[in-house]
C-alpha cells in the first residue's frame, strides 16, 4: 500500500469522512486534538499530548509494517507520524487564525504559507520514500510495543 497523498492528508485534517487510507483516521484525530489544544485548559494539555503521541506511534508502526524502508536510502530526520502531526498542528493553527484574525493580518498569510510549504515538503518526502531514495527513522522496539498495546484502531 502506498503512503497517503498530500491532498488526502489535508482532507483528513479538514475532517473529511472519506478516509480511504488506513492511517487517515489517525491523522483526522490528530487534527482534532490540535484544534482542541488551541483552546484547551492548561490542565488538559498533558492528556491531549499523550493522545497525540499514541497516534504518532500508531502511524509509525503502520509505516514499519508496510516495509517501505530500503536500508541504502538516505535517512529522513523525522518519522511519518511526526511529519503529519506537524502538518495537523499547522492546519489547526492556520484555520484558527483565518477565523479569528483580520483577513489582512500578516499572521494569517504566514500560517497558510507555512502549511503550503509543509504540504509540498510532505509530497516530496512521499515521492522519495516510495522511489526508495529516502527512508524514515527506524521505530524502536518499545515504541512498536507501546503502539500495539494502546492502539486506537487507526487501521
């Protein structure tokens, strides 16, 4: 199975219910957690971040099980779970600014520019991983075990 396209990831961040890829439900939940985190009480942040970490591990476990990795490929610095978590965070932030700031506010433009750059970078990364030129960092055995025991059924 291939990695989800950038459009599929953004659709999941938007709350799309057409989640035709096994990791898209986890990405949709990550996005929801980031939206919640933006207005959450500080007391709740630890629980939100714990839930995010669990979803990131699930995504990374799925990547390992799909065996995309080619040992000779150049190593990427972040796991797929970390990359899509950052995209989900930036998506939530950009939407919050769009809905709350003045349209001419430079922060709105900066947020959407950042999201566009992350999305393009994700597309390039997926292309390189699928062609065997790049690989994700290996998940540690304890991370895989933790993801297996705390699964939230993302695939």
